[in-house]
């Protein structure tokens, strides 16, 4: 699939053989910090630029970002991203010819995390199931569904069949989402945290700019009858 500047995409990938890629909160924290740190035209080395300098990753001042991230979610064996392919990105890393911005970002993100994961767990080889997958978001209805789909995904952790059978206990599901910090749901609920810096709301216009609109839209999709993806 050709990725086009100025367009929106659902990007996702999972562990090789459906294996878990996040085994504890330290892993999840490292990945979301990489979401921020790898999203720049310059090269960043986590150990050299963050660990050895003893700085908070969220305080690191990046150069121009590669893509805009509108939503994200981590699950035990996969992740979801909603990405806008920004136009006219001027890469300064290396002397390569013009590259695809999304592919460049995803390569940086997955390579960096794989190196961390393999070192921590004393393993080698590929962590992810091949190249990332992408779905072109073509219209507003699909975009609205995608925002809700990404943020509702963690419900599978408490009810694995909710997308097929509907949510059994809606209050329990919503309370769980409100406590699940490994997605951008917190950021659209206007909860202040350092992770807010990952997303770029200005590039994702629509009904998600206020807390009330976001929660209303989320509830409308809480029992979807079919999955358009």
C-alpha cells in the first residue's frame, strides 16, 4: 500500500507469533517514550541522550517531528496508532534520499524498542510480526470510528468477546478505560500528564477537541454491531 502525504492512517503491529511485546509497565513506559522521542527528523539514542544525561525523556527537546499522532493504544501483544502523514518533512538524519515519513518513523520506533526488549530479556531476532500494517482513513465516519476503536480496544482485557457480543457491563468497561493509562484516552479526557506531548491534536480536527464530545462519541461506539476494519 502506498502511503500518501497529507493523508491519515491506522497503523498497527503485533508480536511475532502473537507473542507479548509488553511484559510489564517498564516496557510500556519505554515504548510510549519512544513514541515521542523517535518522532523527529534527527537521530536520538535513548541511552546516550536520555539515560546517560539523566534527563526526563518528556523534557527532551526534539527537532521537527516526522508524523502527527492523533491516538495510540498499547495492548499486551500489539499496538495501534492513528497517524497523519505530514507534508514536506525535511530529514536531517544521514544523507539518504527522500524517504517515506511513516515508514521512517515506524522503523525508528520498532527498531529502538526491539533493541531495548531483546537486551532486557536476553533474546535476539525480530520482535514484531514483519512490517507494520496500515489502513488508509478515507472519510469522517471511518475517522470517528477509528478514534473510538483505538480507545475502546483495552476492553478486551476484561471481556475478550465484547466486539462480537457487545459489552456486558458498560459501567465496568468505562471505569476500566478511565483507569487504563496506556492509551491516549487520558489525553482526550483532559487529564494532565507528561504523556500529553505524544499527540498532536491540531492535526486531527473534528468532534474530539473537547472532553464531553470525546466521551459522547466513545459511548456511541461502545457496542458496535460490526467492525469496518
